[in-house]
C-alpha cells in the first residue's frame, strides 16, 4: 500500500493567496460589472526593461541558427550571468562573493522553499512572525514541526515582530539551527540596519546556525545607510545564504529568473561534528533536481547590468516607490498607522480591526484587493498589506475608493 507524506496533513487548511483568490473570484461572480483594483499579491504590472527585451530577442535569434543554437546549459547558470551578478550586486558593494558561489534558478520562492532540504529534519527552525508563508509551510512539509495550534506550528520557534520593535524581532532566546530573515521585509516593508544584521550574524556564528536571508526586495532600498546584502556584514559568508530575484527588480515575475548565493566558507555539520560545505551540498542538489534557466532568459537577466538596463531598472523601481509613497500618504491621512513604502514596495497598515474583516470591507465596499495580515502569522492580525505594484492611475483610483468606503 502506497502511503503519503503525512506531514502534508499538518498544513493549515489553505494557502493565503489561494484563499484570497477564492474570495476575489466569488466577489467578481457576484459583481461582474465592477472592475476590481488588485493591490494584493506582489506581481509587477509594467513591461520588461527595453534592454532586457532587446537581449531576449537577440538570444532567441541565436536559438534559430544551428551555429549559435544552445541546448542544455550549466545547471548553476551561464558564466556570463554569474560573473555579472558577482561583480555588480556584491563586489561593487564590498561583499566578497565569487561567481562560483552563485546559483541561477527560476525563482527565489523555489529556492527559499527548497533550500531546507539539505539540512537535517531535526533542525530547530526560527521563523519571524509576520512571515512569508513559504518558509513555514516547506518546513512543515519536511517534518520539522508538529501540528498547528492557535495558528502556530508546534516545534517551530516563532520570533515576534511588532509595532513596538519595528518588526525586527529579538534574537532567539534558545538555540536554533536555521533562521529565516527577509529584509526589506515581506510583508511589513521593515528594513534592517547594519548593526541589526551584525547581531544576527554574531548569533549564528556563536551557535553554528545558518541564516537563510531573503533579499528579493533589496533594489527598493533608497537609504544609503542600509545594507543591500547580508554579505556586507563581516563574517556573514560563514553563516548565511542569500536569495535574490529579478522578479521585482526588473519585472521578471512571468519570465522567471533568480539566484541564490551560497558562500564556500559556509558550513553545516554531520552528527559527528565534521564540517561540510553547504556550497557543495547545494550544488549537488541543484544539479540533481534542476536543469537550468533558459538561455534567452539568462541573456535578458544579464542585460539588467548594462548601462541602459541599470537606468531602466532604476526608473521601474522609482515608479513603484512613487505608488508606495502615494498609498502610505493617503492611508496616513485617513488616520491609519503605516510602515514600509519608503525602501519597500509594500505598505503595512494597522487596520484597527480583524484583518480578514478589513480585507472584506475593502473588497466589498471599495472593490480593492489587499492582503490580510493574519495570513502572515499571529503578529499580522489587525494589519493589512497593500502592494504598490500597479499603474499610478489604478493606485489613485484605489485610494479614492478606499477613502470613500471608509468615510
């Protein structure tokens, strides 16, 4: 008799964005003439930068010619892209990252969900709350937790992010092995200073723990005092892995390209205490379970680092941040406390009520889709997240609708 992985049965009833989609679909069916404005999931709405499009076209033309056709590419990514990433995203900021420490993939969501596979199933996992659900659910699937109780899984260590601590949780009060951090944060939009990251790095070094650092939104950082990478912190290459994506940076949500940085100095340990290179383990996993991102997509990603690409990406980021500033300003004028929207495309709003009730109010009375904070954990209850990924015209219309609905 074939049996299932019963850890899947521990998962709470629905995945946040699936639940939102069901409610939105039901509303649209009941109100077919109302055009919804979606400021919920973090999906971009503007076209790819022209430099990326031109590189995409050129690469497709290469694939149309026998002499320049490319078949299977290296699973880790083509060297031209890995070299550009190392040089522009890390070495230019003083972070000692080399091309062979970069692994190109089809998405940071996949990587952040898959990376836990190379660690022991009895690893003690620390999760910030509010949290991107993928970090939690993939560890539940792997068997690192008990069942859910009062919205939290037994066995995971939850680190509370609150208004009082600026949504930067305190260090764990007990030893943990695996720590998930995301800054600029999804969903709260909070950012991490160098000193705050240094404390996490010091903790990880003292406890022989690993930090899985999601930096998918680093391109939105405008404050020069804030680090764009955890590898700007001394010692981080010994205890951290970083996830990056071209999705929000350059509009690749439908094109799919990201990368993970796994320093060769980063170690985990056997039961006997022997140090093992995480870079080697991830390379083995990556080459076994992944078959590389397509050549045209990698050429398009490389174009992000060209002079034209940099300028066009900067304009994209500025556009979305202008939306974010507008949303935050309007919500604050309506009397709501907010964070984010300055170095992040997300605005985290204290809704002064149940998260799902506020979500339903905006959906039903304003025709605006947001994301209920409760879907990101217990500490998200009472909040909503509004995304700046839409046209400015739609953002203006949405904020007018919200103001009317809340009047």
